């Protein structure tokens, strides 16, 4: 078990997660997710939760920023969410608890009849479900797609990691480890391919110099600038 959930008075759910690369305790806040305490692999979960207790005021001070980010997009009965393979709809019905069920080839999140969709807590619940759905789709689709594009164009890379990040679609390390955002599963396939090819080009050219752009442009039929402009119209986070 790499994570454990706790309830912190005045905050709600807090997740303590162990990470093999962690050297100290850190707290991470993301829109739509409970506060996360990251601890070294050998540290006890309870010590991580105690750290959250000690930092309760700091968490409370910064959570409103996360709530503000949530309110920028409100998912409700009039605003469903589309992934590459599924449509997720939200509706109120006669249920006592939140449920996610398969329906019409997608998913339906069902909420109690008195649910206020503008509530930050409700939006967090929705985004937690959407995050896990995107993570699942990405882990099924992206490894095979990256392998095919790399083979088709003669690229070699080391490892592929699929992550939920809020600042970029992808990245490539000095060791040619490629990181891709789960939100690629919200893009049309040709745009997610553009991101993948961008990172594969970084296995050859580590900067954004003329040679990098010339290579990428040649792989997308001379449409690099157009595709980049189109990509910028999409949101990186849910």
C-alpha cells in the first residue's frame, strides 16, 4: 500500500502517499483533489498525517485558491465531459450517495436530488472521478501509441511515464524518459500525436532551436505552427 486516507478536522480528506524519491515531507495541493502529503518510503503514514495536522492553517489558507480554480469550469447537468473514448454526464436523482455507472457507452455520475453542483466539494468529487478515468485511458492508449510513432520515425526513448500535471502536455528528460499528461486523452488524436512527436524530437534535440523545429515540422507536414496554435486553445488541466 503506497497511500492512506485520513480525515483532518476543518479540511476533510487528506491523502498521505509514500514515494521512493521523496527525501522529506511535502504537501501538494491540486484543484479537484484532496490535499496530498508526500513522505519518504520508509516513513510511517501517521507521521505524514501529523505533519498535515501541524500545517492545518497553511492548508486552510491555500485551499481557497484551489476552489477558485475549480469554479472556473463547473461540471453539471448542462455541461458533460468528453474523453477520447467516453462521455461523462452528471445528473441529480433519487440516490443517497454519489454513484458512477456505465450508461450509453459512457458514464453517468449520479448525485442526490438536493446536490449543489456549484459546491467546491462536489466539483472535487467530479474531478477525482474524471482524473482516474483519464489516467486509465492514458495508460491503456499512450504506451502503444508512443511506441508506434517512435518506430515509424526511427526514434528511441528510454521510459514512458503517464502523469497528471497542470503545467505542460509532456516533457522529455536528459535520459530520454518521456512524460505525458493524462489530459492528452481530451485532445483529438492528431493533436495528441503532435505532442508525442514533439517529445520524441527532444530525444534528438534537447532544446527548441532551429534544428528541433525543422525536424518536428517535417514530421507534421509543415504544420507545426498551425498545430501548436490549435493546441494552445485546449486546457491542460481538468
